[in-house]
C-alpha cells in the first residue's frame, strides 16, 4: 500500500478531527443550537435594582465526539476498500504471470 492511498484513507479522519477541534473538542453529543446569556436590568436604566438573565437560543451546529468517530469509521472503510482492491490486483497479476 503506497503513501498516497494511506493519505487518502486518513483524509476523512483528519477533516473530522479538525472540525471537532475547531468547535472546542467537546466530549459530548452534537448541538444544533447554542445559548447566549445576557444580563438585563429589571428596571430599564436602573441596574442597581437587580438584573435578570435573558437566554437567547441561536441556531448553530456544534460538533461533538461523534464527528471524529464517524471520520475514523469512514477512514477505516476507505482503507479496507484499498486493501481489497490491492489484493485483487495482486491475485490477478499472479494468475496472469
């Protein structure tokens, strides 16, 4: 198996690891929305009377631990496909030679 095939096999894993690390490498499941907390005063213009927390939900995908696992699974499938193709080529060359 040559270096190019190994690199092609590892590409899904590297892409998924990059995405996962970019999103914070969370060891949790995917999120489809994130919360944004904002402190607002109870009485407008008078924060000394107290504040309350307003939670605003934003639609945004955040990858979880499934992302690198799916990348690993796809990389293994591609690697096995390359191995099967190489094995068939060798057997064909042995039978022809």
